[in-house]
C-alpha cells in the first residue's frame, strides 16, 4: 500500500497549517522536534519558514507558496510541487531544473539525481 501525504497531528506542522510560520521558526530554534515527512502542505504560504535541514520527504506541495525559501539543505525526495510558487527558491543540487519543472507542471515526485 502506498503511503499518501496526510494532515498530521504534529504540533509544529499544525502551526504551519495555521499560518504561524514565525512561531514554528521560534520553536524549531529552541530545538523542538517535528516530523514533516508525508505531510500535506497543499495551498499553504510557507514564505519565511526556517527550512534548514528539514526533511520534507514524500510531502505534497500543490499550490504552496515556497517563494524565497532556501531548500538547499532539505530532503525533497518524493515531493510533489504541482503548481507551487517557487520564485527565488533555492533547491538542493541533486535535483535538476528539468526534474523540478516536471514536478511543477505535472505533479511528478522529485527524484534525487534524476536527469529529468
């Protein structure tokens, strides 16, 4: 059975769903743990989020606002970006521009090292 992105009960994830990015950043900075794998971020505005070393593996970002985020240290394996806003977003080197465009336009899941 394929595991699908979900709306979890993780307190820090719920802060992001509620648009409380700054509170998420503060709690992350204090060392609180969280699990953002297999999460549904559909339509959220994540601008300003501290994404340093965040594992977003297999999450769903349809129509999510990711503008200006530095995702270069994040795990994005299996992430779908269909229709996300990514202007000014920095992606990890292991994802080619073609791979990112395929995910944006067709909802394919990102594969590290794929040639696109």
